[in-house]
């Protein structure tokens, strides 16, 4: 018979962690209360002087630091999943800008309120915990759960990062990602034009000039040079087509993801080929052009990585629509070991997907297989409306 899973003990490590949390609340509450009241009252009292506002800003910064300690304690003992906020938004350079950022930081003021409230709550929790430890230990686990719940609500309501500020930071990061990607694309296009088509066109112009000079003296040699120039023209046109396809393929605009991804799969050098299955619904609607472009270039880059690095025999690409999202799944039977390392190709793809609130997941154990799942919004306008 299989053994039944053991239930967690009422008096286990989690409960004793909550007990410790309640007992430590009192000394931290005293220290936080004294620091907050002294620095803020002195800073407000001296606000008409040069030293007042910097002192007030220093007090708020200290309260913000104490709030970080409270968040860390809540994650460790209370099971809170709060993220850490970023630093205050500095809109002006220099010392004055940092002071203004601290004074206008909502989290700093909410942290000050938390430091003030922690003292009476810490006194209550400390006294109740001591009484239960001495005479009420049978009810201790349930009482600790109640106190931990109140503690978690207090921390999460006052010290949780402001959603609007977090969203602004995310948009700033996304904007930086988009700008960097656009700059990289422009550099790539310039390099390809300079090293490819432009060089061929310069050579073509020189050959045609020489052919023109020899036209009256040696028509046969001139004809050979014109034939060679004709071949250069064909190569230059092919390079320009490849460059245009790299910017935004015409087949994607004209026929959609199914035809575009099938064309990419046909050029992939995986020995067993790439199977592509696209099901975007029977209504014939298509994602936004920006989303289609990101999906196309993501799959194209993933297939290029598979061809160069995976050592795979075959690969598959599945694309479908699910609850207003565009889903991509690219799999191969290669050697595995792929990861989203900083500065790597997959990290760049993850940043580009994240710029439109997408999700990029890689599962690639050593020895394979590798599976990359991408989730994109069907419409960037709908995604912005949902965030608003």
C-alpha cells in the first residue's frame, strides 16, 4: 500500500516562524516609530529652512528602507508574494532632483504610515503571543494564522508597489527595448546594403563604364563585360529581395502567417524538415500587423538557431489562437541546453516579445528536446485597453 502523504504539523516550522514574526514586530515597531516621528516632525518643523526638506526626504527614504525590511520579513514568514518596487522616479538631475523624488514618492509616505502603525500592532501582537505561549498554547496555531493574516494585509496594503508606477517603469523598459531593437535593425540594414547590394552596384557601374569605353574598339570584350554586369544585376536584385524580406516579407502582408511561416520552414536546413501547422480560426481574422511581424521574426530566428546550433533532425511549428491570444510553439529534437542568457539571441527574442506584453518560455533540458512557447496579444490595441 502506498503511504498517505503526511499533513503539515500544526506546531511546525511555519507556525514558529509566525510566532517569531509577531515577537520581532515590537522592537522593530519601536525603532520605526521613533525614527519616523523624529525625522518627519523635525523635517516638517524646519521645512522653512534649507535643511528641512532634505531632512524630511532622508526620513522618507529611511521609512522606505524599513518598508523593504518589512516586505522581506513578510515573504519569509507570512508567505507574501509581493514584488520589490523600484527606486523613486527622479525627474530632475542632481541633489535637488533626488530630494524632490523622495518627497513626492507615494511609497515613502505609505511606508512612514506603516512604521507608525506597526508600534500599536506590534504591542498587541507581542502581548497576545506571549499570553498564548504561556497559557493558551492549544489555540496558538489558529491565533497565529489570524495574526499573520492581519499582518499580511497591513504589509500588502501599505507597502505594495504602486501599480501605476510599476506600469510606467515597464513601459519605459519596453520603450528602451523597442528603440534598441529598431537601432539594431537599422544597423543591420545599413551593413547589408553597404557590404552587399551597394558594393555590387558600384562594381556594376565600373564594369558598364569599361564596357562603354571598349564598345567601339573591341565589341566582343564589351559584350562579355555586359553579360557579366547582367549577372551582377541579378545577384544585386536577389540581395535586395532578401533584404526586403528581412525587413518585412511581402508574403506576410499579402497571405498571412501560414504562408509566411511555411516559406521560412522551406528554407530551413534541418535534415528532416520543419512541419508547420497554423490554425487561426475559421473567421479569417488576422492579428495586428505588428503582432504578425513579431511572430514571424520570432519563429524565423528560432528556426535559424535550430539549424545552426541544435543539431536537430526535425522540428515543428504550431500556431493557434486561444482566448484572444496568439500562441506559438516551436519544438525540435536536438541536443537541448538552450537558455535565455543575458546578451544571447533568445534574450533578445524574449525582450521583443515582452515589449508587447507577451510571454516567452523555454524548456530545453540537456539532451533535448527543446520547446519554446510564445504567447502574444492578438491585438496590441486591446492589450493597451486591458492594461488601462
